C-alpha cells in the first residue's frame, strides 16, 4: 500500500471519509501516514461525520477527526 498525502485543498479540511466497496483504509492526522500521531481505520461505507469516529466500535466513545487528516492508505 502507498501512503497518499492529502492535497492542499483537502489537508486538514476533510469532514467525512468512505473507502470503496472491498477497500479498507487507514487515515492519519500526520503527514506520511505516521503512526506517531492519531489515526483510525475504516471499511466501506465509512464515516459521514468525522467529528464522531468510534474509538472502540459503535457503542464506545468517539474521537474528533474532523478537519485534522493529512494522509491515508488503503488495502
């Protein structure tokens, strides 16, 4: 998998994320898909509201990733 940097018109400006059917993606707060910062993974259909991404599944607590993402990769 190749790390994809978000272009300047999307960097820190993404409010939803949804991989294609059959894909599973990792989204990162830091550039270069660095795991030193926050990140999450998701399959299709994704999350329509990144301000409420489940941390431990749908019934668990949530974390706000809205307008914070800088890179991603999909498998």
